[in-house]
C-alpha cells in the first residue's frame, strides 16, 4: 500500500482515518484515528494544537505520544502513514513484540505505520530535523505500539508515552520501511 502524506502545516494533521479493522485500545475498540503533526496518534478527535502537559495527560481524548513536540512540517520534512496486512510487516511486528514479551502468544494481524520523516520544530531553521515512527499492531485482542527513533537532532518538550493505561510499548531504533 502507498503511504498517505499529511498536509504541510504547523499544528495540522490527517483527516479522520478509518482503518480496515477496529483497534482495541484503552479498554475500547476504536474504528478511527488521527495522525497529528505534533507527534501524536489520537482516537476520538484530532489534537492539532501543541499544548504541552505532563504525562499522563487527559483531554478526554485517548492518544499515544510518540514524540510530542511542536513539529512544523511546513518548514521541513514529511509525515506519512499507512495500514498494512503485508506478511513481511506482520512477521516483523510479531517478532519484535515476541522478542520482549516471550510469554505472550501474540501474532500481528494488522499494522498501522506512521512516520515523521526529517521534521523541523516550530520557529526553527531547517538544519535540525527529527525522524521517528509509530507502529501500531494488533491481533484483534491486544494492541502494541512500537516506538522507533531514527535521527533525533532536537529534543521534545514532553515525555514519550501514552495518555492513560494503555498498550505495552517497545522502543527500537530501526524504522520500518
């Protein structure tokens, strides 16, 4: 599948995304999500403004913070996403998760990959850029989020994590292609 690219905007994001299957998360099943330019995936509505808060934070909107910062892809970089049931991606996600959680009988059936590629921050010049990625994976019952960090040249003002009791998270440095 081809990646879909977010519009270039300070404090922007994707339109509402309806994946081919529900995402079990935070004790609910979500039938849609948003890829927010500021380093978040959200599940009830977009979070387009950068409003820093300590985590865990609650806006009444469940979200996952991959690298919550004041990203401005209008200055540099691209933000893109895709869902996939490609066997090689499912196998890689399954292997990555089983590497760290041996006792779980998890087999990925679906993945959603969102990538912030060489993005700048608000007010910056374009000489410092970050690349990071979220790989959301589910078997229909459990959901995992893989955090992948490529080249990080500027810091986030917040922590990476999630908004409420949520999925187990893994941090890796190898991006999915």
